C-alpha cells in the first residue's frame, strides 16, 4: 500500500513515500480504507523524537493519529460495524498517512453524516483531547469559566466550541490576525496575551476569586494532553458526545487547508509554524 513514513527522527523532510504491507486486523480490530487523515502537532512532535516516553515508535513509522474512511475488513470479535460503513477513528499507535490503517473497534465511530471525510478526519485526536479536559472527570457547565490559550489552533478551536456547547463562559487568546476566525466560533471574551497579570485578574474575577474550571494552553507546541489521551482507555463517552455535538451543529472542525498526502512535508512545516487557523487534512 502507499504510505508516508519516517525511517528516523528529524525534520519534516524525513517524511518519505513508501510502499508498505497492508496491515491485517487482529482480535477486536478493524481495517479502514483511509480517505483522509488529520494532521496534528502531535504528528510533528513524534516525528522529531520528542514523545518517546508516551508514544512507541518502530521504524518505518507512519504518522497520523486520526482518520476518516470506509471499513474494509473486520477482525475477529468486531460486531459494531459492517464492511463499507463510513467511520472516523483514533489511531493510538499512528498509521494514518497510508491507504489502510488498523485500530481497535472501541476507537472507531460512525462518521457523522453532516461531515465531509476531510472534516471528520480532523476531529478524533484533538476533539478527544479537549473532551478529556472539559468533560472528563470534572465536567464544565453553564456556571463554569474556561480559558483556551491558542484558540485558533487545531485543538484550540475545537475546545472553544466544546466549552461553548456546555454553556461555559470562555476566555481566549490567539495570534494577531486570528481574531475574526475565533469570533466566528461563538461568543468569547478576549485576554491580552501581552499582559499576563491583567489576564489573570480578569479570569479570577469571572470565577469569583477562584481559578478557572477548565484551562487549555495550546499557544505552543506541547502535546502532553493528546499523548495522555492516547494512553487512556477507550473513548466511548467522548465518541458519542462529540458525534452528538456535530449533529446538533454545535461542533464542526474548520479546515485551514486540504492537501494530497504527497504534500506531507509541506503540511508539517505549516503545522509547526503555529500560524495555521483550524485543522489541516491530507487526502489519500
């Protein structure tokens, strides 16, 4: 099968076209014919060799932790899906930049009918990461205060929408030139990233003197929350709630750019620049 893989850690130019064996689904796994793969900062972090404590990499390694496509084959024990069904999926071990990918059935969900494949492919990883912070052990709600730093990023703009869907009061910041993009997501309140003391006072005042109920900092390149999410168990609750938010038109990935998989190097340069608005997707 056609794939993009790395043979060692390094710069985006390490991403090379490869012909690799098609993976075979094992127990409780299914094989997905990939139509589109989401591109995240975690892809770049792993490629650079900066996530070795949380993501196991064996070369040649195929990046890509989120995809959308069509079920190609069911492994033993898979009962929730049928061959030919449109799905989106989380790939904890990577493998999305390829014609075919395997993952456990619990990491797969029916693709919302209102989304394009390219949109659906950009939701599983960053959407699950934001869900874990905002709706996990201590869910936020209509009396909550949420802060999203880097609100125009791939994960950031999803976190803003998820927080707004709960009724929370949402404070944001984003790079210059991204304000209009963020304000299209819903009613948000802006923090001055150049004056941290003033920003903290605003947050404290809105939260009645306590800290914010949810805080997501995506202004830099760290992807610790994503990596932690990949190590956790099956996101059944997250999958259902994210899909429901999409169908209720309260959540939709915004695509900054869609490129052919042969442009993976260009895409990684873009995601590492921290200048993109929304998500990037690769098509197969």
